[in-house]
C-alpha cells in the first residue's frame, strides 16, 4: 500500500501507476452531477469556485446523513462517467485526482495524461465501511442540493486503487486484455 496525502497529490499523481493500492489522507471535495453543472457555470462566468481546483481531489459521492457519533453517513462512490462531460476542463484547470467507480471516456483519459493527474476507484457497495475513513465533513457549497452538495471531507487512509494513471495505464483496458486471452 502506498500512503499519499492530498497536499502532495499534484506531484505524487505523476508517479502512481494503474493497479497501485493507495491509502489517501487529507482534504477531498465531494461533487456529483448537479454540483459539476454549477461549477461549470461558475467557471464560464468567471465567478469564484467553492474550492481551488489546483491540486484538488474530487470524490464522486453523495453521502447520507451522519448517524449519532459519526461525522458522515454512508459514503460510497457513484458512477464516474456521468461527470465525463465536465472532467477534462477541471483537469486542465489543475484538478489532480478524481475518485469514483467505473470506466472513463477517452477525453477524460487524455486529460489525465495531459495534466499528470490520476483517477482512483473506490470500492462500490462499501459506503458504510468507507465512512469510517472520513474524520471531518463540512458542507461548503450548494447546500440546496442535499446529499449532492459540495462537501469538504478529511480522509484518513481511505483505501483506493489507481484505475487510470498519467502515462496511459488503465486497469479497465489492461484487465480485459489480460483475461480475454
């Protein structure tokens, strides 16, 4: 397992390779479809974003409410391809990492390579376990979106797999090739 902090992601992302197992710690922002649409509108209008994109990590998640004694409820990944229309622009503006589940489009893969970024996959269906690796959760934008509001999370050794790396490694393509022989 490779331990990585989000404050070093901008440089560290370039060294991670598809298939690497990572324990990610630090600040991560949640954004899903509706939040991405609003972020795109803010970018188009030149308005201030809810968080700085340069070096940031986005988790495609819509966590449930916290139960007593917890900082967050279930917090599993959502299907990443729904954000593909927005991702290249965000990567070009400095986004270092995305976390979700499932494959990405060719345009996103190209933007990952072009920007030295990384796409991590989190384990789908394990949101109740994943929340145990989140030590802080604050809504920072678009509160009206409910579970899809933008939240600032603090991860502590959140388990991830590098799915697409900055040199073109891709576990979805490589895995198929390996097992289709």
